[in-house]
């Protein structure tokens, strides 16, 4: 078999595409001057102008441990509120937690630290405190046009639920108290460090938390009917549901997030408010995706359902980084097959790029093709960095815009959680 000497090879085509993508990125990258949440410069205007007409904007971070990704996310949110009338913030947390956030920013009830005491672990940071205080201040200045907050997940168990069950048994069946404590004491730690993270860290006590929760619920069987028993049962069932629906309880991340999307859709329908949605890049993606080694359509995130419902009025932004300190670990330079490595070819500390900007055919094909993006969770291991990614069937189908930050420093955890994983 013979070949024409000057016929392009696949390697030549890939090299040419890579060069064209780098050139396009360098020509169209919009510098982000500062990732600090309080920065008031006009550097984000091109990105904000693209988002301004949306009904729902998903802002997804590739890690929840970075000061810089959190800072630029907050800058985008504040500008959409102040200049474009967005009036709701959807958070990856339970409805109960969202109600406390909302009470604080509407009425000043409590204080940010106590509001966050029962929140999902990644929210318990100085950065979140600053966001709550800013929204509270905005609402005080605009009492007739306030920003609301809601959690996208159903009501979930919190540490106080365990106390209700324990108090009931302490008075109604004290002989069962020791057994109940043996089941509840280890599993309530999941509200500080997720069970799957405990397994990764080697601190897990061994028995699946969902089994402990079932045994705790069984200890309420056979006790006399009373309002107190009914209340304790309700709390115990909430505890069991929490562990059944955790990452460890489900055996992985690949669940369908339709209920979370329905919560956003219903809020928008009933209030008419335009919404900013804060979550990870897997959750805001406009397409189903794969996590780690799973298939590209294994995970139906909230964003995929929002795209189905709102169409182009749902706009998704992926906020990623190249390398840096995440507090408990340091992330190295990304592997060459990740979008983050390609974005790193732009010589800027931080920038945004609109994936819908006009481009040559080779770049259009690159945007339409499947893509891997770095995604770092609480079980991240730098030695297994090659597995820390999501894969989407089409980059531009999943995300409308990208924000890339070259180097990251750790989020500032609230003191009581500073050493938690």
C-alpha cells in the first residue's frame, strides 16, 4: 500500500487544530484583572453582557477549595444582581439550609456563622460569610426589591435531628440509649466530613453509615404511640434518607438531579425572578456527562435539565484553574488532554472566553467535540490526577463560557472546620 507523500496525517491535523485553538484563545481571551469578590473593575463586562439576557445562569467551579474561583464567581453574581436585576441565588444545599440563608439576608435573623453551621461543608467559609453579608446589605438598601436564596435539594437531616432522636429515647426508653448512641455517634460526623471523603482519608469507622441509620430507626419500633415518638420517627427517617442519598450511600456521583432542576424551575415560575445557580462544573453543565472514568452521559446534572427546560435562556459558565494550593493538597499542572491545559497556553493570570465567538472551522470542530475538564472533589489525590475530571460530549454544548485562573490559593474555612476534609 502506498500513500501520497504530502497527504496530511492525523497527527498533522491534530497539531494544526491545537495551534489554531491556541491562536483563537489568545485572540479572544478577555483578561480578568482581579478575582477578589470586592473588585469593582470593568474587566468582566464582556462576560456579564453575554449573561445579562439569561433567565438562569449556572456558575460552576472545578473545585470548591479555591479562593480565586469563589471570588470570581461572586463577582459575576454581584454584577448580575446590581446591573441586570437578577434576584435569586440557588445553592447546592438542602431546602432547610437555604431557608436559613434566606432568613438572614431578608431579615438579619441570626448571624452568618450560625446560619452556616448546618450548611453543606463546602459552604462553611469566610467567602460565604462575605457573600451573605453583601446580600444582606443589598437587601437593606433595596427593601422592596430583595435578593432571595434557596437550596436546590430536598430537606435533609442536620446534626440537630440526631439530638431530637437521642432526647426522645433518653426519656422514653433509656435502656436503648447506649445502642442508639453507638449507631448515631459515628454517622453524624458525615455532616462535617462526607462519608465518601472519610473512606478516602482512611478515617471511616468501617460499617456503612446507611446501615447504622437503619438500625437506629429500628430502635424506635415497639415504643408506645405518642406525639413525641412521631416526631422522633420523622427525624430518624430524615437521617436515614440523608445517608441513603449520600455519595457513599448511592455508591457514586451518577444520580439524576431532576428534582434539583425542578426546584429551580418552580422558583422561577412562581416568582418570575432571574436566578444565579452556584454549584460544581458537573452540576451546571448543559449536557449529561461522565465523572472520572464513567461514560460521557452517565450523570444527568441539574444544568442538563435546566437546558432542556429553558433552552438558550439557561447559560452555563465553567470556572476552572491550572494549578495551585487547595489547602489540604496541591494540584499539579493539568494533563495535556484536559481543557485546562489548553487554556493554560494563554499567558494571562485569569481570563474569560465566550465559546460562541466566531472561529475558524477547526476551532468550531474542537468546540463541538467531546472534552475533559479538571474537577477536584474532597477525595482528590494528586497521584491520581488523571482521574480527576469530567467528560462532556461537546464542550460548547455543556458550557457557554469559560473562566480560567492560572494559580489558586486555599479557601478560608471558618475556624471550626479549618481542619476538616
